[in-house]
């Protein structure tokens, strides 16, 4: 099946109690239900969310084991293949997208890996947008105590802040600033803002628009003019918890990430870059929480887009309809446990012999 005909699988993530089902019910209320297939993955023997969503989406499928992780990949695969088969037989409406609501304890990376690496799924489906809900009331506590929370936040394309009415404006802004430090590649807004533009909640920003609009896909770092390479560790700052008490020095108590941005005017040698990136992910994939890039390559007249989460790398996409010429390449890495300076040194050492300027 050609890429344009593949069905996108969008993932709705977020820690326990963040409001995923509430958001999904509100979003489904404004959709043509025949266009949406819904998979719900819950933790526990009784699928409460599945019953609630069944009121608005009767064909909701409940994955039985409750946690989408390595041992449950087969269930996710089978559920998707069953949906595809029922669609082809006319037993389901010809849906155009799949929404997977994960359990609050799920790390999204195995889900993404399943979608990207399984050959049967690759034929029918494409990975869509990962939306993660963050609970404004309990976000600081979850950040401090729950490692799954960090995995969900750093893997996200969009971060939706829920329960913003239960904290002060200052507290919400402080949490959003922290989220921006952890994942500068993500679009961040309150859930109400995303629902006001419901048609774009599960829409990738890279798909269309001007060059400036497409660079927004790289997050708030896209507009920065930083020279050749810049590393920007998330600083330790003070914050306010939901009860109004101060949290001093985030770096001492809360997970931090480091961001490495690489901007180059020279054209990449794609083969050499692919070898370097493969070795990087093989050796340090667990430390590469998120990666995105728009590249000028010697082998193509159009830009190439790459992105991935940990060990899982999406197939590169050639932007054949790119408006104008790309003036420089930009790569963004979100790291934990690997210093940006070490990454930049490795990149320059391996890539420098292959980089060429415009002739």
C-alpha cells in the first residue's frame, strides 16, 4: 500500500488520571465517527474507559492485557490487523484514522517501535501523531515519582495540559515552561485550546504550509539562530506545586533533559549520516529521548525529514513540494544521560569529511 493510502495510527498518552478519556469523548463528539477506529488499552481486568467510550464510539476495541509494552505488542498488532480486515470486508465503516488510547502506565516507545518495525503493519498503517496529556494539578508529583511520566512527555508531538482550572495561572505557566524545557519539540497548550481546534488535534504540522510554518515542526528551537551547534541543558529553576508551595531547584528533584541543536549550511552526505545515526541509536538509543530534523542532502534536490523516539526511527520523508530552497539543515536531539557536547563532538568528527557547501 502506498504511503498516502496508509491509515495513520495516532496515540493518546498521559499518566493515570490525566483526563485522556474525557478529552477523547469531547473530541469524538465533534468527529464523523465513521472516520475513526478507536483502540483502548487499560490497566486492570475491567475496562471502564472502554465502557464509557462505547457510548460515543460503539466499535471501540479493548486490548485485553492492559499495558502496551513489549509482551503485549502482539495484541496491538493483531487488533490493528483485525480492524483492517473488518474494514476491507465492509464489517466496519471505511475509517480514515485509528486512535489508540494507552494506559496511564505505558511507555509510548514500544508502541512506536511496533508500528515502525512490523512488516505487516507497515503495509496497512503509518504512525500518526502522539498526544500526551499532562495533569496540571498533579504534574509535579508525577514528574518526581513516575518514570513513565517523563517517557510520555518527551516522546510527544503535542502536550495537552489538563485541569488547568484547578491551579493558578502562574502555576500552570510554570509547569508549561518546565514541559518546554523537557521537550522543546512539542506543541504545548491547554486541552481546551486543542479542543477548540479539534480537527487539528491529531494533525502533523509538517504536512503542509510555508517553509516557516513547516520549521515550526521543530518546536520553539526552529527560530533560533545559534550558529553551528548549540547545546542547551534545561536549567534548574524554582516552581510552584498545585498547593502553591515552592519547589526549589528543579535539577535536584525533577527529571531534566538536555537539548542539542545542530544547524549546518553545508549539505549532508546521506549515506555517511545514516551510518552515523544508526551507530548512535544502537549505542545510545535509550538516551535519545526524541529527535527531529530537516536536512539538506547531497543526494536530493528536496529536503529530507527524519524523526524518531529512542531506538525507533521513522522512514525518511522527502518533501517534494517544499516551497523554495532549504538554506540550512537543522537537527534537534532531546537527551538524558548523554551530554550534548559529547554528541556534537561525535557528529563533527564523523561528518566533517563528508560535508560540502554549495558549488
